[in-house]
C-alpha cells in the first residue's frame, strides 16, 4: 500500500521544515506500520521556501510559474498517478494539519468504505479547538448549505484541505481539478460523478508562521465564485440523476 502526502507550498519558509520534521517523526514511530511518502509542490515561492527544501534534501517539485492552490495540488495528483500511489492525502504546508490524524483519514479508504475521506473540524465539538475565524465559519455554513441543496449530501467542512482519496480519485484529479478554490468545487464534482464521500473528525491548528494569502476581500470573492459553481454543477447533477431515473 503506497501512500503519498501532497503538500502544496507557497511562501512557507517559516513552516515547511517543521512539517517535514513531523513527517519524519511519524514514519520513525514504530506504531505506524504504514509509512508515508511525501512530495512538496513549491508553487513558485518568492521567499526562501526553495532554499529550505534544498538545504534539507526534501522531495519536492519546483514549479516554474505560480499555478495557485489548484494547479499546485493537481501537480501532486499527477505525480501520485504517474508513480502508482494507492492513496493520496492533501496536507497543508503551513502546519495547520495534524499529522496524528493521518491514519484516521486514510483508514476508510483502505477499508473501501469511501472514495474520498475529508477531515472535518465540525463533526463534533471536541474534534478541534481551532475552527477558523467567525466570518470563515459563516462562509463555510453557506457553502455547506448549497452543497446540501444541490447534491443532497451533507458536508460539514467543505473547505477542508485535509483529505485522502483512492486510486480512482487520484486519476480523476490528475486529469481534471478545479484551479482557484478547489475543495468545495471538487467535492461537488466527485458527488456528480457518483463517488462516495465520508468525513472523519480531526484537529487542526492555527498557522505556525507566515500569513494566509486569503484576506476579507478574497474571502468574499471566494464565497461568491464557489457558490455559483456549486449551483451550476448541482443543477447539472440533478438533471443527470433525473435522466438516469
């Protein structure tokens, strides 16, 4: 069983080494029978991220131009597909994702209970102390509402980038992946294609350094764009289901 962590990174000079050390510690722990590989996708960072990757002999792909989060993640999925990985796990390079929940994320995939498993901060109150800002939680609830309306599926954390997928989804994402703000859009696309989705509770952390690239104006743009996409894809999904019936 080959498992790959896909780690998109943009200007993470203060974070990426700590994330790398967490992966090493995870693999060194004898309790973790399944070891994990990783690939850092350096999305044309303009700080010292590349130097940190090189100085510490990390496994990375250095993009020659900035592709954004969607393009960086899809690069990771292409790498996973070409190299025959069974499971790919998205894992942020800013330290927000807790590597101790890796097994919880990939176990439903190994047990063939789902095609994609999303780590959620909101399945229960105890799962994660950090749940993002109030405004982002409001936005999350609106996105979840539209996903429910147009697909019939409840997703409590549609913007979570902490998720594992099987070989079918690796192939799908390697071929086609939303570019700008991909997590909610790709969830709708997966449901539309008839794949199964599951959530498990996880803990997430605040960024361990640096600054998020999403400000209030980008957040508003994000919500508008994603919800329009959900409506369009959801209507297509409904038409497709009606036609099958």
